[in-house]
C-alpha cells in the first residue's frame, strides 16, 4: 500500500482566490503630501510623530554605545511600550524582521483615533495599532504604515453604580479604562486603591484592550473566567471613522 491519498475532486484555485489588496506606500505617487500630513497633525492637536527606529543605532556597529544601550533597554517592557517604534520582538531568524511605521498618531482621545482612521481610509494607507506593545509577531508596527498609538489614553475610572448605555439593568460596580491602559495601572486603581478585583492578565505590562479583545486568560481565570467575559461596554472607532458605543443593548 502506498502512502498516497486520492481525492474525489479538486477545485480550481481561482475559485477561492480574491484580488490582493495593496495599500499606498511612500514610494508611490499617491502617498499623502506634506500638506496632507500637516492637516492630519492639526486634526490631532499636533500629536503626529515621525517614527524613530532605535535599532538604526546598530546599523553601523553593534559595538556602538547607542546600540549597547538599546539592547539593554529592550529587556525592559516599559521601554518597548513607551517607544512607538519598538515591538515586543525584533523578528524571527529566517522568517521576518520588524520594520517601523512611518508616522504615528499619539492619540489622546477617541477623536484622534477617528481622525487617523479617516486619514488612512481616504488615502488607502496601511493602518496598525499599538497599545501595550505585547505583540510577539511585531504587528504593533508595520512598514509603510500609519500607526495609532494609544499609550497616552490610560485614564482609569471606578464606578459604584455603572449601567451600560441604553440598557435597563441593575447598577453594578465597574471600572472604565482607556485604550492604552496596561494592567499594572488597572490593578493599582482597582485592587490597591479601591479594594476590588478585575479579571486581567498575569503580566502587568500587557495592554488591557489587547488582552480583552484576544480573550484574556489570566492568573484567576479558572475562577473568574476570561477577561473578555467581564466586558460590559466599549467605545469603539469603526472603519468608517465613526465613534460608537457597543454593549448588549446598543450595537450588540
């Protein structure tokens, strides 16, 4: 008996393939002009940043002072999170090498996020998001892209009687966190200061938003469940640039 397996039918590849999507890149004539980028900068209150890629300090020599300092700093997750051009990993040998985004919107509020989404959509740009920075595939940056960086959106508010918008539900204790909040900040506000607990990640430098959107297994998940199970409401910016509230009663 041979090791071959026969199938009754093979479908043509073209029947499943879709046309590839190509975003505009800096070398293309349709890349936004300096004037267009300035308008975006004005729309986000001057918080548009041209990305600095720290790894460039190692291009000429790995023995340079700046390069040695970089490889000391990258062991610190706070450094990675606080530098928009850095990712959790620099690449996998033989697979890929991380590359930074071109520009960053250091968002302070949802209006900044919406402005960046609109700009990317209108100019057919690749768009990525960086929150806590714990992307082991390096996808919190992307070459030739616009990055929405939420690190500065880290307000934490405790509610004693929260009711999701548009819902007729009993009030309950809850916490609202900004899109760039890391779990260290959330735990400090909820547990250390308010004497309560919220289900989150075991690694305190992980971003709250990213963990919840990925399910969110943490230290006490066997008792309290996944972090996503505790989500009551979210303010989101959709691809059309609209700011929306999503909960069990609105945009469910």
